[in-house]
C-alpha cells in the first residue's frame, strides 16, 4: 500500500516532537492479529524472530492483511495500542502507516484506471474532510468510534491585538491564515464552526455558508499564482496579528520554542477536532477470512479502540497533549482556555462544505460558445432564448472571481465569414486582465454578451464550431485551472456542409488528453435541443450534458454544470 515496505519503528528518543515533523513514511510495522472464531475476538502478536512459532506458522497464504492509516498526531498512540494488544500467535497482519487526510487524498488521485484504491481498511483521520475522500472513492465508511481522542481548536497569533468574537468574524477576517482543510483539521473546523454557531444561536446559516465563498476563491487565486506559502506556528513572528487556526496540541508543542505565541477562542466557544476510527469499506462482510465472511477489519478496529478507554490509554492520550473524547482539560494545567465548546457540525454540513471548498478553490477556465442561429430568437415569455442566454452569461460572470479565465464565441452558418461558422468575441483570458482600450477582460465580456442578441441568423453550424473550439481550448489549457468548453444551443446541427457527428466525436476523442483534460459541458435549451448528440460530445471528454427544458432556467442549469466537477 503506497509502496509500503517493512521498517523498524523508531526508538522512543527518536520520536519527533513537532506535529509537522511527526510524519513517517507509509510502511508496514508488521504485527500479527489473531481471530479465534469460537469466541469471536482478536488478539495480537508482533512478529518475533524468524524462527518464532508465530512467524513460522503464518505463511503468506494463511495470513490476512489489514491496512491502517493513522493521523500524524495519533501515530504514537496507535503504536502503543498495537503493542498492547494480546499475543495469541495467530495470522492476521496489521500494516500501520502514517499520513494526513491530504496525503491519502493525493495518493488516491494517483490511482490509475484498473488499479486498486489505496484507501485503508482502518483509518484514524485528522480532518473531517475524510468523508470527501471516501466519497471520491465511492465509499461511505462506517465510524467505529466517533472519537479516540480530541483537541480544542482556537486561533493562535504572535501578539495581543483584537481577536474575533465569533467564528464567522474569524473566517471573514483578512488576518486569517488559510490552508487546505484536508491537510489541517484545525482549518477545516474553522470553516465549519460558523455553521455550528448559527445552529446553536439561531443565526443566519446562509451567511455562514456565504462566508466560505470569498475565502475559498482567494485561496484558489493564490494557488493558481503559486503563492500558497501560509504562515505557520513555526514561522509567525512576534507581534504578528495573523490568526492561525490551531489545535491545542499543536499550540502547546509549538509554544515550547516560541513563548510569544498567544491563544484565543471566539466567545461562542472553541471548535473541537475529533480523531475518529473509521472503517472505509464496511460493506459486503468486510475482509474475508478463508471461506467465511467475518469482518476482520471491523473486529480489529474494535479491539484496538478498546485500549484508548483504558487507564493506560487515557494517560497516554494526555501525555501526548490530546484530550479524551469528553473534552476534559489536560491534568497538568497546560490546557488552553476552551471551557465552552461548540457542537460538531452535521455530517451533511461537513460534506457540503468540503465539496464546496474543493470546487471554489479550483479556478475555472471556460470557453463559452453560444448558438446564434435564428432559432435562438424564439421568444420565451418576455425574452428570446438568446436574450435569456446573454442575461445568464452576464449574471454568471458576476459570480466568477478575478482570476477565472473566460472567453466567448458565437456561431451560426458563415457567421465568421464564408465557410466559417464561429466568431471569437473575446479570447480566453483572466477576468482582471487589461485590454488595449484600458478596460478589463470582464468589461469586454459583459459588452460582448450584451450584443449576442444582435448576432442571430441562419442555421446552426454546431459540429464544425465545436471541433475548432475544442482545438483552441486544448491549446489554451492551464493546469492550475478546471478547463471546460461550455456550449449553449437550442437545436441540432443543420449545416449540410459540416463534418458528421461521428467525425466530430472521433477527432475530439483524439484531441482529448486525460492528463490535460478539457471537458465539454453542453447545455441544451428548450425541448428541441439534440440532447443525444450533446451527451455524446460530453462523454468523450469526461464531461456531462445538461438540459434547460424551460429556457428561463438557463442560469440555474448553467451554474449547476459549472459547479459539477
């Protein structure tokens, strides 16, 4: 798993003391678990010398492997729990590795077609974003234990300046240090805390959700510009007013080398990061043993989790500057102020927040192609289809951040001159890019969208246009963006001199590069759109076709298409 190889666990004096250096490589630490079918429980035995009875009797054919990933902050505790599991000399091997949720997600993204997922059988994640990672692997997961340990989350800084009184204020503060919520559970809780505040105090949930948008987009802009180098607990200077979301554990460890660090929590209460024990694939009987379907991973997890409730386990949790699941303060008077604690966000809120973050932080690069054939003059209510499309375009442009890349084309037979159906109205550029007339790309796009109703006439040369547009979108591909070619059309290709649909699909498939993906996202307007052809165009590029049967719903359908990734 992840290129795991056998290693010798570090001696106690080699254990890293700082959370950022606490990571160890993916590796098996070779332990043997036992299944005693008669009583249905697991014991554990470390592999001994090569001639030990346990090692000798456990051939590869007889051994069942259970993989486990532990968060860096929990790695030492998991090691202790494993070491304390009883020796019964049986043959189930537990491979324990250390990684953040972000590292698991990155490894999963590298899995090629036909390869096995790298999601472990057991997982102790360090960010609520683990749900998103499992969803991406078509798994839901079973929470065996909601919390093995916990740590309050607050705001660390380098000085004593004014601090936010609510988490919503903190999230909206320009002083907040932003990072990937999959790599920082503390930052993930900062995104979720305003929702918990709203639920507890009867506040405005919509405002809490809306606050996420500019934060995610600003972070995405820095990523696109290669400027994502956040201030950390190690690098924040004394007197700095920056606010770093941090767990109590990380704060206490960092303060050993920086006594100027300060801690605060909004008056509404501290957020809490829990470290659950999750069984990602709990379906279909778990890991099979011999011809049975006994849930080896689940039982192994239950056996390991029991250690965390023992006196030894609770003492070890406190020694590692973590709190027990009940959130009681540390016994050595080192605890930060976190008397009031916010309730956990609902799982549905966690899922939607993490999904929205993933969408909003990846900037869009969209080449929008508008059908300007005569059928687009059809009136729907008080406006024509092309007027509705132009209005949807203008309103959508207002929702894009400055670093988005947008271009606009229009098309109908011979619109670009004899034999050319397409016309470039605005090239594919960033919205904040300057134009030669002193304006910006956004201003140019708004002006061109406004004249779309003046360009209609003739038939729809869809296939020739889409082939040329796809070539341009591929040529303009940018790896920092989600690249798409959006088509809005209300009919079928009716250019008798154009290439066929089969020829279009064949050439687009040849142009499509999975390593540099440009996805076609067609939107069919009204009931006469050729949805079969649009769906076929989308399919060859990994995109999806959408239908606005009521043309007045163009904006809603277009927004859904752009946000569905």
